[in-house]
C-alpha cells in the first residue's frame, strides 16, 4: 500500500484487519458446523465454503502482516443457531448480515485490487454452494407451514370463542387440548393421504409418513403454546390476550425463518398471516358472545 496520508493508511489497515478477523471467524463457523453435519454432501459443501473464507483471510493477512483470531462468541452464536434452526437458515442469515460489509470492500478497492474480486466470489460462489445444500427440514417446509397455519388460524379462533362462551380457564384449556390432539392427528392423517395420492415423480424427495409427522408435530406444538396461558392464569381474558400475543410471535418467528431460508419477502407474508389469524379470532370471539347470549350458557 502506498498512501501519503499516514492516518488514512492506518484507517485502511484497521479495516483490513477487521475484514481479516471476519473471514477467520466465518471460516471457524463453517468448519464447526460442518463437523456436526452427518450428511457427506452437505459437509463437503460447508468445507468448500470454509476453504474460500480461509483464502480470503490469507489475502487480508498479506496486507496486514499479522494474525487475527476468530470472534469466539460469534462462532458459538451461529453454531447454536445451526443446532436449533438448521444449517441453511443459519448460513443464509450470516451471509445476509455479511452483505452490509460490501460497501467496505468497494471503498478500499482503490488500495486493495483483490477486494472487488473477493466480493464477486462471495456473491456468486457462496450463493451457488449454499443452493446445493440439501436439508431435510426444508424439504418438508410445506408440511410444517400447513400444520402451523391451520393451528394458528383455527385455534386462535376457537380459543377466542371458548373464552367468552365458557369464561373458565380450566374448561377452556381442557376443551382446547382435546380438540388440539384430535385436530393434530387429523391433520397428520390428511397430509399422509395427500402425499400418498400425489404423483411421486413430481416430489420424490418427500416421504408421506415424514410429511405427516412434521405436520402433526407443528400443529400440536402450536396448540400447546396457545393453550399454555389458560393453564397458567385464572383470568380468561388475560389468558386469551397472551394467547394472541403468542400467536403473533409464532407467526413472526416462523415467517422470518422461511423468508431467510427460502429467500422470500418477509413483511407481506407476516402481516397477511397475522391479519388472517387475528381476524378469525375476532370473529370467533363475537360468535362466542352470541352463543352465550342466545343459548343462555352459564358456567
């Protein structure tokens, strides 16, 4: 580097060191995740991406002329995300955040010619490699969405109706649990039959039994979360408020997960699903009022 301004030279050197540290951190993240992946195909892809990150680290080191250690906290953070949410979501989230540094690459390209080349490689090669990842949970995203959507839409509405009609948290929780178990089994069976009836040449990578299990678990897990406030609280109206809040939280988390893992728009899908769930809950609450008034239910 040949720069006349010493302070500017030091600033560029510091930027290069931070980029170097970022590359070695990502190298360690990919290596750590690859070590726990059982599938040879996915492990090889992760190791190839890790190799690219280490190459970039070596380029920055040739300028800084010093070693840089990884950000250990960041390594463990993304490793934990991979354990919970899967490797595809974690890597795409990490790469999405990394894009914020693109302007830094371009800003120092007048000093470091390799900067533009590294940026191009990370945009093209890593995107291609990530696209080759084959993760089971993403193959069954449709089944999970089916279970979640049905549980959120049907159950928020049902619990809202029960809340005004019964006004007893124990009764509401009991009715909700019985209905939830039956509905989750019904949804799982319906998904199994649906997948069995499909042309297997269209989607040969999905197994009907696994699809039904994902649907049933997603449905029942959502049911348990939604009825929990009624098991913990005695005021039914406070419980339904927490249930609706939990429903919105589930919608937010899962929509964000899908938007990252599948590269889909987030806000439109989130607001659409939230409005549908809360709208049906409001209608069902009104139906509960009518049932209580016209049938004269007193609990």
